[in-house]
């Protein structure tokens, strides 16, 4: 797994980008990652391709070892990560979720992909459905997208998750 500082914004939020597979290799990087996490850090996991049980264990170690007073957000969460969050809600402890990918398919061209949903704070399954219905297919440009998953189940963690009140909103 590759982990690197990607940018620092004008309001002094730094982005720590995770790329590749979250597996046994992530465990060796935990101390270094914890050192990277300062107040105002965004953990961008949009390029994480998979997360096995070693990756889950390492992720839990990272978020439970970091200072809970630090403002830390998580962004660009792929659907495979959200699936795991629904089984293990603690994966989001001490983090403010700012964006996630919703898995969709196009009824016109049968394409399957994920679309980024960034206005997460007030998200409900109805709002997600409405958002999806307004988006165009990246392949055929039609507005015939449908969620691949049951959004009430997929977004079920949203009502039970602990929020970090200090995280970026």
C-alpha cells in the first residue's frame, strides 16, 4: 500500500492519500501513518482497491491510536469500504465522513461504475436515489442510473456512526 501526503489546502487541511490494497503491508506502515496525522487531516481512501482482514485490523489500529481530539476526515470512500463499515462501524470511529462512492448501473448501456457523492452530511437513501437519478452515465451520457445496492442497507451505518465533532465539515 502506498500512503503519501498529497496536498495542503489554504485552510491548512492536509490530505493523506492511501493507494493500493490495504493488506498485511499496511500493518508495517501504521506508526508512520499515525505520525502523519496532524490536526486537520483528510484521509483520502478513493484509490484503495481492496481491504482484507489484515487491512481492517491495521485501519482500526490507526484510527484508535490517533489523538481523538484531532480533526480528521475521511473522503472518497469506495463502496467496498462502506460494505465493511456496515459490518464494522468502528472503522469510522473518530472520523468525519465527507464523501463516498455509490455503486450504480445504467439501464441504457448496462454499464456499472461508482459515482462520487460529496454532500454527505444530510444523506438519506431517498436523497441518494434523487442524486443518482440526476447523474449522467459516464459511458452513454444518459440519465438512466440506478443503484446496484439497496441504499437503505448500504447507507445503514450513517444513522449509527459516532461522529468526530472536530472533523472538517
